[in-house]
C-alpha cells in the first residue's frame, strides 16, 4: 500500500547536493573561524529542533483536539518530525564548543562573579549536557510511540490506536513545553548568562509552533500542487493552514512584545543590557527589520481570506516565515558573538543549506517507506470531506 | 410567583389580540417549503439559485457547510466592516492616549516619556478588539437586520418552529420578479418537499419608519430605560446600601513632616542628612563667619548671558526686593517697618568685589539673615550678576550713552 506516485529523482539529488555542499561549507567555516561557526551551529540546531519538535507538537495537538481537517496532512508532520532521532547526533558538536560559547563554563569567570555563582547549581557543564540529552531522549520516546501507533493503523485500521495516541499526546504536551523551554534557556539564553527573561521559553515555543506549521504548509502545498494528495483535498483545507500561520504569527508577536514591554517598563539594568545590545550599532537596523519581517508584513499579507486560499501566496509566506524564524534565532544568538556589527558572510551560508538538505533527504526516504496519507485513520474520510459536502451519515 | 407571570403573559396576549397585532391579512409574503434532509435542501438551493430567483432564503437548524456555493452567495463583507472598525479602534486609542498622557494630564511614571508607544499598545490592542467586535455586531444588526423591527412575517409561524428544530426550509418571497405562486408550489413539490405553506403578512406594522432605529417610540423607550437604570442604580447604591467614603488615600501609614514619631528614638519623624554629606551642586562655603578682610576674592563662575540675568532677576525679585526694592534703592514695600536697608547704589556697594556681595548673601550682614538655605549656590551668583546690572543701569555715565 505504499505510495503509487513516486517522487522525482530531482528532489533526491537536490537534497543530496544541499547536504553535501552544506556539510562542506560547515566544515570550512569551523576551520576558518571556529567561534563564529559554533554560534551558527546553535542557530541551526535550535532551528532543526523547532521544525522537528514543532511538527511533533502539531501531531499531538491534532490528536488532543480531535481535529479532522489535518488528518490527510498528518504524515507530512510525521516525516518532518523524523529528524528527532538524528538530534542525538546533531547535538554532539555543541559539547566541545561549550567553553567557546558559554561564559559560565569558565571556572575563573564564575569565581569572581557573584551572579554566575548564584546560577552555578543550574548552569554547570555536567547538568547542561545531561539536560540536552534528557530532552532529546524524551522527544525520541514520544516520537517512537506516537509514530509507531500511527503506522500500525495503516494496516489494522484500529480505532483503539487513535485512542492510545490521544493518551500519549496528552502526556507529551507538558513535556513538550518543559523540554522546549529548557532547550531554549540552555542553548540561547545562557549565551548571555547574566540576562534572564521568564517569558523566553514561550517565546521560543511560539517560534517553534510557527515554523512547524510553516514547514508543513510549504510541503503540503507543494505536494498538493503536484497532485500527490487526494483530489478531494480543497483550497478550504489550506485556508486552515493560512489561519494557523496567521494566528501563531500574531501569538509570536504578542509574546515578543510582552517581553519587550516588561523590560522597557521595569528598566532594570540586569535586563535592559540585553535589549540595549540589540538596539545599538548595526543591530538596531536588524531589530527593526525583524519587527517588519516577522510580524507586520506577514500580518498584512495573511489577513485576507482570499490570500489564505491562494496556494502560491501561501507557499511564499511559508518560506518567508521559515526564513523569519531563522532570522529571529540569529537575532537571539549572534549579538553574543559580536555586539556591534552583524556577522553575515559565507560562514553563515552553509548552515541553512545543510538544514534544507537534511529535511529533503529525510522526506524522500520516509516517502519511499510510508504512505503519505494515513489510510487507516478513522477520521480521514471526515477530514477529506469536511469542506466538500455536508455528511451527516454516521459510519 | 409563576401565576403572576402567567397573568402578565395572558394580559399581553389579550392586548395583542385586541389590537389585532397577531392578525394577518390576505397579502402574500412568501411560499415556504420544508425538507427532511440536508441533501434535499442543498438540491433545492441549487435549483432556486439557477432558476434565477433573487429573493429566496434557506433556513436550517444548524450551519450546513457548503451552503454558499449552491446558493451562489457572494463572499461576506463582514470582514471589511470588522477591519474598518478595528482600525478605527486602533486610531482612537492612539489618539486618546497621545492627547491624555502627552498633553492633557501629564504624569511622570517611572521616568518614562509622557507619551510613548510601548505602554499604549495593550490599550490599543484592547480597543481594537472591542470596536472590531462590538461595533461591527451592533451596527450591522442595526443597519442590515433593522434591529428593533420585530415583525418579520416569518415569526410566529409553524414553518419557523420546524426549521429551528428538525427540518430544513426554503422560502421564495412574493416580491421576487419571477414569483408565480402555483409554479413555485409545483417546483417545491417536485423537489421532494414534505410540506408547502403560504405565509401572509401581518395586518399591523408596529414600526413604520424605514430605519426603525430612528423610530420615535423606540428612542423614547431607550431613553426611559436609561433614566430608570440610572435612578435605580443611584437609589440602591446611595440610599439603600451605605458605602463608607473612599478615604484610603488620605489615611496612609507614612511619615508626615513636622509630626512626632514613635519609631525613632529622638521622637522626630524627619531625619537629618548623614553628617558630612552635602547637597548636589552645593559646595560648603568656607568663609562663613570670617570678616570681609579675610574673604578670598573668587570670581563669578557664571557667564554673562541672558539666561543668567533672567534667573538673577527672578531670584532677586523673590528674595531681595522685599527689603532692597525692585531697583535696589532701599525703598521697598516694607519701608518704615524695619530699619531701612542700605541702597545698593552707594559707592561702597558699587566698589565691592563680586565675591563680597556673594559673601553677604551667603552669610548675612547686620540684621540681614543668611540666604544660603533658601537660594542655591549658582542662583546666588546669578543675583550678583543682576545686582551689577542694576548698579550700572542706575548710575549710567556719559560713556554709556554712546554705546
């Protein structure tokens, strides 16, 4: 029952080329400027976490809310979240970089700094590495359980598997929020260890869900336009994708503004220096353009319902928002590397290319093994038909 | 209790039937048909719209998805209304906060600018949502549904009762250009309708105006309701329930100046500054109590400028003029009540060094008290400049005429 329509080989070759070029560029950048490359590596790692774990979160949300419209597209989410097991390899290069990246990992710096001393029970190397791996292991466990049940259903068509997955998803929800908060605090916020923001975890989580839904939208639109889905999949389905992208984008802006407003109002030097760094030098132009790129332009473009059902604009906005999330991570991470000027050059180029390569190859591989539509899901018929025609008969 | 309500209801029904409000005349309003399944109603909608009817409507007990296409409905314009009122809310909020916080009632909060964007955004956000939601609903109800109008002929019919519980209904209004009673009844029957009825108009139109919101009766009723609400609220809050006056702001657990303290050992509630501390911009004066001969002559640190003279004049008029007079002639409004102060235009005063005048202002002389507690250091120097200007103006020599 595997997909009858094959993906063209071109996609596979593009993916392989991206992966190889990206990997080579990354290796060169490490040889050229190891410190800068480590910072970029953090951006890449958190971006891959965003898409992979974000996709898994969307699967969990679908099960918990009993959504039917997204069932035809659930496999796209599953394919994207298949990057989760690879995180355990991708995280390894960060470990030798701890001393380069994190100020708090130096013993002599901690000894003379009462703030870092106070944080040292949490911010120390052993606990840091332990947390990174515990988070990844938790994601892998939930990934395996949820995906295995979903695949089994293709053959057994058993409604009990859906119920099982609902329970697993409910269990996953708090873990997802906690692990993503820890990951973002550890990897990004502790780059400037003196700074703290209690809303930072949810800030990263908002970006994660946004990039998750954007990636799913992008791939679903591409597949639908090439005819890989059921022909009954309508533009109304994509209207919902557009709405979610719009809503999560506004949610991101809401959280980002809340963080800014509180720091602005309280005006405490411990908190303001982080923003001041981003409001001086070349960073101020970057900060202002982030507001436009990540919020105002997508808000204006996506507000109309005509746009949300236009697949080409939707595809473009999905790519736009993915790029915006990358820039957002760049804005969070890079001022710790250079607080005056932007570091943009060939060193930065390899990392996004590598990321694209990973996801294309994973998708191609999974597509050759697994059905692109969860044919055994009891909600599938309702999901496909729900915008087409009223169907009141209860099967 | 329920008997009472029943009595009222019966009375209303009685009045209605007396007035003949429930009666219908023989003027046809529409032909209605009931259908059993949503598939039937969608088929009916398709047929009606493709036969070219304009004034027809579909009623269903729940929203049936996919009804827009068979009915050939245009996309709703509600979004534009919402967008318009939302933008209006944004602009109103920004303008309101800009005027209130920036001009009308300036308050320093945490050292921030009077008007700044970040704290205005939450209010702007709320007002945007409020206007987009409430105004859209209200105005659209009033403009398009003719809100207070409550005599649509479909009301109180068996048809309406059924389509709001278990049937799907379609009507074609008699106003339609293509309306033909017998043909439409036949059409509905052929579509599989279980019941076809004729609906007649009411005899009486309670509200006759085009826009019932402007109806005199309606506005009077609204006004009376507002009056009654206000009166009841006033009576119940002020007469029935007595609330103690709001006085938490005047009764605070804080130290008030010039009062006794039970907290500090010395019994004073005001504290002295720590010994040896000096105020900002105030250097201690080192020649206090010394005779003039020992005063070291320092020069005036302030430049000669318009601002300095204006400052000096203000300070002089406040602190010096009560005795020395506005022009320094010793002819003030207190003249005669005290030993007259000397004129500032005597040779002695004119030949004094700046620092000597400063010394006198700071430490006092004869019965003139010291002014160092009242006038800050630099302002005393500004006064010195102003006195010099006064002396020059009152004792101009011939050379000054040429300038």
